[in-house]
C-alpha cells in the first residue's frame, strides 16, 4: 500500500497555512497519510519519487502562484505522467492555464531547475494540461465555519469515485456531510468562548493560521473554555460576551487595512484587557518610519466615512502598547512538531494573564466613545467596510460610553 493517500502540492508563500489546515483535518477525520513537505520531505532529491511511488492521489492547491513554481509544476507533471489521480482546490484568484500559457511556460519560469530530475519541457506542459483537466472544488468559502468541511467532503467524494473505493462512510464521505464541524469536535456547544483569535479577514493565510492555532490550543486549554476565530465575514456572530482574552494574529500590512481595523475596533469596544500578539510569518515587520502617521490617516478616514467625530489616534495608543509586548511565534510553515511546541508555549502564556494585561484607561483616548458610535448603528457587530462606511453613526454630540457588542 502507498504511504500517502493525499499529496498536497502547493506554493508555500500563498497556501502553506491552508495546506497545513488540510493535512491536520484530513488526518484527524480519515486517519490516513498526507504528504506535506514541511513534515515529510527530508531529501529534496527524493521529492518526485514520493509522488511516483508513495502517493495515491495528488491535490493541487491552486493559487495563482502555483503555476510560477517549477517544483509544483514538476509535481503535477510527475502525477500526470504516472496516471496518479489529480484534483484541484481552486482559490478565487486562480485561472486555469490557457494553451498560450502552456506553450510559453519556459518564457516565464526556469525549467532548467528540473533538468536533473529527467523532466522535460514537454512533461511540464503535459502536467499543466493535466491540472486544467482535473476535477476541482472551489475554495471560496473554506474559511467559514462549515466551508472547510464541505470542501473536504467534496474532495473525498471525488477521490472515492476516482479510485472506485468503498469507504464512502468515512467522516468526509457522502454519509458524513451533515456531521459536526471538525474544528468543534473537541468542545461542546455549551462551552463558553473564553478566548478570541483576531485575524485579518483580507488575508486567507492569516485566517488559516488562526484556525490551526485554535485547533491546537483547544485540547491544551479545555479546562478554561473554548476559542473562536473573529473575522468580519462572521456577520451572524456577535462579539462573544464571555471572551476574557484575545490573541491577535499579526501578519504583514494588517494594521493598515480597514477590515482588520474594524476587528480591532470590535476588540477595543469589548473592553477585554488581556492581549497576546502572535506572529505567524517571518516577513512580519514591526512599525517603522511613518507607520503611525499612516495608521492615523486610515482611522481618521474610517471615522469620516462613518460620519462621526474624527479622532485619528483612536487606535494609536493601543497599537503602541501592543507592540511593546513580547510577541509569541506560531510558524505555520514549519513542521507539525515545531507548531505543537509553539502552541504549548502560547497556552502557557495564556495561563499567566498578568503578562497579557493592557491598561485600557491608559491607551484609549478621551473620546473613545467614538468606538461605540462607530459600531452602535450596525445591525450586527461583524460588518464589512462598505456597510460601515454607508451607515451613519450617532452624531458627535452623543457621548455614549462603549458597550459590549
């Protein structure tokens, strides 16, 4: 029998976290081998032999970058040449390669890096055609509460059909589509959401990282409650009043994007004063140059568009205080062993709340009631930028104090 039921082909920078999310989920539900290079690739020269000899099915995570990676194209080529069933998970920005794309692939990327593997340009082009013709599932809603389960159920149904196997009764088979969401399996619905994980809703890798972190922390902290990932797409989910602490997942550029600023406004308005910042990628950089000036410009614009009194430094003191804390690291592109170690460190920090405290009285401006004014007119606390800008909050003369949402 082949060691890996699934081989996850992906471009690491654009889909590394999502690949990890898929591997954890598939292994939990199906108890099968899943090849992920961060865990299983010890010798790069043996990469394609894993595809040829040890893989039952290839799953390509189709971000637009996958067609720019010679190694991904090599994996696809090897699968196609050896008639290994190939399935595609289509991300929103992905477009299947055209005939022109396939014919000109050597003009865009260096195929010479694959020369030592024995793959030719014609083989690479064959792999691209194989990807274009592969059965696929869309990734559009995979970061919603039930979206990932649906995606994996559809993927496994396709794989079952391709192999004409008899395991449709598995958790993600046709009989399991209405089962409980996998990331809730370790906690009951009666448990309180004691911890919130705040992510940038405009960054899919950040959302995947937040879900992975939530999965790993739940069994480590089951005695204190549960975890919930907070993002603006959760329009039917109000801010949980039981939240006692928050993990802020920091990714490049998140503090200058309006959707993430909305998430921070929700947090500030909740008056929760226990915060743990976590970085999930090595390219995150701490504030430099005119960062805070740009932050104030963005927040000021947010107030202006909502029709409330402009307080540009609404989030500046809070953000400065946050960056003075010791950040924890959760390296989603590293191996499972490293992630488990880092999750244990984060859990230990969450159990020492004194180190997480932020004095809200010191970091909120005197006009912080504006936070409540920005949010109070919304039907639900989780709103997108267009909804916020289109809504009219209370006038600047209303000095209402912030309330929990």
